């Protein structure tokens, strides 16, 4: 039986990430592989996109084809599920890898680099308890030489629940799994306390229970992502190391039962690990039988498609990406330097309540060196196209302070990329491209020339 590799992901697939996964696959299965110039090709039939991409440049006699499909995860979903089988995966199939990809080291953000993603590895055990779990660091800025205490503690917890680390150099004398509950508690409680007024995450062990303090309230509901991740994995590690008695979350800040929704990912994890909230009831829930589904609705289907078409069928490429529901990328200068975009024009004014200081950023910025054009792209579903057109007017700051600063003398083009509907024509001149739900590629009346080149070359390739 011929087997294929299937990459199911919510992210825009990146060539450097695919290569790392290919290399890991070859090592685990002891297969000889050859990796050349990796390309990601939208598969067309009768000039219509099949919502499947094929990867070329990877050769292995044990793998017939490599395919990528965009999926929509339910609740706390890892970035990639990798299947090694003949047919397109369905929910009941078991992946060989569950991979969380991040570009963030603790040199940029301690919480995002570890804690914010931890809940995904606890959550996935409900669906695929024996899958190989991997945290893949696709680092684009220099790794911090001396790891922070948060990074050490978080990474050691990941290792304790069986998560493997890829793409990051770890000192094995520091980064090793915990072996006892007391060791976990001692290291966490030795860590520096947060500024006065913040709720520290502390672990206190009693004869009949363990209490973990940590704020869970944000925007008047249970939605504090970094702490959801931190508290989830601490509880998971305690259970992994044999604690069978009560685990209670204290100082969480939740004051009303209405703030604790039954569909919240922390509530589902709390049910799985038998964790309670001090002073409140954790709703009893049944896990959703569906962990993922193929995405046929998301606006990012359009922006990811045009991104991949430009990358693989033109000389243009992306200098910034923020596809809906995907990890935000860095802004890339002409010299190849990766720069994190600021969130606020003036952080102090924003903290004082001025929400106009939030910087409006596009979903994608493509660069066309041949024509010296930078293309600012807002992605939307077809029914929200007029909202997308209005949003184009908000990009002055990003253009002045980033695009024109690092790409002087480039003309800036603003356009909207759409997904959805059965429409086969675009009327408004601000609309550059539509991928409709039948997979047809429709160019706008004033589509950027880079779009025209990408679609024409893609069609020529398949014809």
C-alpha cells in the first residue's frame, strides 16, 4: 500500500518548518530522504483549486506524495497534525505527530514562548493520547543566551508530559523532566514574584490537596491565555507525577458562575484533570467529539492561497503576514532583518485608555521588487468585503513607520483579498482577488500585477 504524508494545519505552511518535520520523519522511521528546493503548489483541477496543496522537493521511496490541507481546530488545537497514510485523513485516523510551531523565544516573550501554548498539549491527550507531541521553535531572531526562569520551568514541564523540543538548543543539565512533585513546587516557588498588584502563580501542597494560585479573569470572563496555559500544564504535570488528590485554583479573580463558560478550553481541561476553582463550580462537560475539521469558511483561505501562489510562481514574496487565526510574523526589512511590529503608537496613552493608539495592521504585505511595489492586503470573507475596503484607510501608520522607512521609493498598493461565495466577478476597484468556494480564482479589475502574474503562472503550470 502506498502511503502519503498529510500535513493538516491552521497555519500558513512554511518551507523551513516542512523541512524540519521531514528530517524528523526520516530520523524516526529510518528512511533515506532527499530534500531539494521545496515548493508548495496549489493543486488545480479544471482550473479550480481543490483546497489541497502538494509539496515538491521531498523524495523518499516510502512516501508517494506530500499534501497540505487547511483545517479549523476546535478549541485548543496544535498547529500541525501529521498523518502517514494512503487516504486523506478523517477524524478517526491517528496522526504520527502533533506539532506546535512558534517563532517566539523568551528573548521576546516569556509567556508566549512557553506558557501560552502549553494547554494545547494537555488538551490533545483527550483525542490522541499516544501521539508524539513536539514543540517546534522556528526561531527567526537570535535565541537568548541565558534562558529565563520562566523558560526553564515551562520547558521542563513540557518535557515531563512527554513533549519533545525541536529547533532550539537546550542544555541537558538544566532542561530535564521533573521527577517529583516537590521538585516542581520548589522550583516554581523559588522564581521571582511578579510586580506588586499582580497575582503570582504559586503552588502550595497540603495533605489532602494542592492549591495553585493564578489569575484567570480577563475582559470579565475566563480568558487569560498565558495563565490558562500555565495552570493547565502545572496541573497536568502534577497528575503525571502521581498526584491523585484535589487540585484547586485559587486567586483566579472570577466572581460569578456566569464567567465560567462550559465551552472554555480551561474548563474542558479542568474536567479531564479533575481540577476545581476556589469558590465556584467547574461545569461538567463532555468533550467535543470533533477535534478538527477541514476549513471551508475562513477568510484566510484566500490570503494564504495568494501568499503561496506569489511565493511559488513569481519573484515576489511576503515581508509580513498576519493571516486570520495564525501566528503573527515579523516585518522583514530589505536586508532580511526580522522586526517585531509595535502594537501601539504610544503605549502610555493606550494604557491611559486611548484605544486610538492601537496600530492597525494588514493581514499580509507582499513585495514586488520588479515593479518596486509594496502590496498591503486586508483579508475578508466575501460578505464582509465592504468592511475590508473601509479597513484599507487605516494603514497610514504601518506604511509610514515600516514600509516606507525600510523600502523607500516603493509605491504602496492597498487591496482586499477575499474568500467565499459563488461570485465570479469583482466590481469594486479596491478588491484585488477572490478565491470563491468552488475554488475559482477571480482577479479584480485593478488587481496588482503581482497577483496577475501569480495566477497566470499557476494556471499555465497546471495546463
